[in-house]
């Protein structure tokens, strides 16, 4: 049992009127009777008070009690009972995303980078029990977000990822190496890297296949995705006269990406449009499912209605006493 809590606890401040009602009731009782001066009480000192006199405060106190209980009732008190036995064996995932200028090509809608970000966001939000991180790379690699279960922060950082923030080029080896370094010491059941690129390794300090061997040593699977249409794609570029567009050749080192995936026990995918990229992420999602054993129980018992019924019963008793049994005729 988690204990007593209230849906509207601020309403309990109304209970401050209860002591004022008590003082008012006592003051009113003293002012209800006439006062006379009498020289000697010896003749009546042995007279006992009737039970009606002794219980004259009862109806007023019952009404005050009803008000107090009603205030508590409208604050909606409830008891919470819960039991939760959860054994989650999660998967650590790092999304290594190419942010080189070529990712602005418009063979995806609105471009490769924005299309990839949208699909990656849906993938992240679907993996509620896994730690997921983000590494971005072009001519160099950078950890945009270390693996975390705070997917709201991760999605926010993903949305702020842009081309041109890093040195120009495509350093696939560096991006993979930084990703491996982020999860190599993880205690998770499985460790996965999803590497997405649209180019050929042409810069960086680390050979991609050496990085793949590094990943294999730590039991990390690498899923590689080549993103880009086949043939030519429209690429926007700046000129003194504004944004111009031209057709450029799409060059993806598929052999390298296939070898990286094969070396680490992963899979290579080729995406030529938004819909195929969505299907690829769905397939990876189905291939890398966490094993979760959950036994949970939670029950909230609202006692506000029961208290309201008690208030009605108290007011009925108040009326019976006030206007019947304890009624005093003056």
C-alpha cells in the first residue's frame, strides 16, 4: 500500500475554518441564555444537569464534523495499493548518423537528413526500455547524446542536429569507433549500433573495418544503412544568386557497409526513399526486441464517495437530535 493521497490537496486548507466554528459554537451557547444575579446557590447546588443539557453541544459538533468530512471528501482522498515485479533486460543502442553536406540531397522528403531524423525519432520513442545514444559524424565524429533512457532529451538533441556543424567529409570509421566507445562497457543484454550514411569513407583517423573489428571484440552488432537513390539526386548549393540545384551522382560504398555488418553479425540495408527507410527501422526494431518479464498490479481506491455518504448520515442524525430528541423549548 502506497498510502493516503489526495487529488486536490489544496482544498484541505478549507479545514482552517473548523476551529473557528468550534469557538463560535461555544460562544453562541454562552450568549443563548439570560444572565441573572443570585445571592445564594446552596439550594440548587445539588441539582444535577439533565442529559439534554449535557448533550446540547452534540448537534452543533455533529454539523461541524460533517463540514470537516465534506471538505476532505471534495479533496478526493484515495488509497493506492501496488505491487510491481519487473525484470527488464534492455538493449543499448547508438544511432551513428552521417551529417555531411551530402545529406541535404533532396531524393528524400524534404531531404535525406530530415527524413532520417523523422524515422529515427519514431524508432527512439518506440524503444521505451532501452538506453539509446546519438553520434553524429562527417569529417569528424561527435557524441550528440550519450546512451540514455530519457528519450525526450534524446529526441530534442536529434531535432537540433544539422549539416555543417562539423568538419566537412565522411569519416565512417571515426563515427563507428566513437559509437563503439560509448557502449563497449555496457552491461546490457545486447549492444547495437545503427550506422546511417550516404557516402564513401574519405576522411578521419580510423579505418572503418578496424572499427568494425573493435566492435566485434565487445560483442556489438552493427546494422549499416546506405541512404540515397540510385543514379543521380538533386543537391541544393548556395551561390551569390541564392540557392541553386543540380543533379549529382549518388556514391555509396555498399561493399564497405556490407563488410562492417558481416564482421559484427549485423545486417546491411539500402534505402532509396522515405518509405523504405521506415521499413528498415521497423525491421531492425523487430530483430532487436528486449526480453521483459513484468508482473505489476496497481489499484486506487477512492474513498471520497464513502465520506460523502457518511456526511449525509451525520446530517440526518443532527436533524433527529436537534429537532427531536434534544430539542429544548425556551
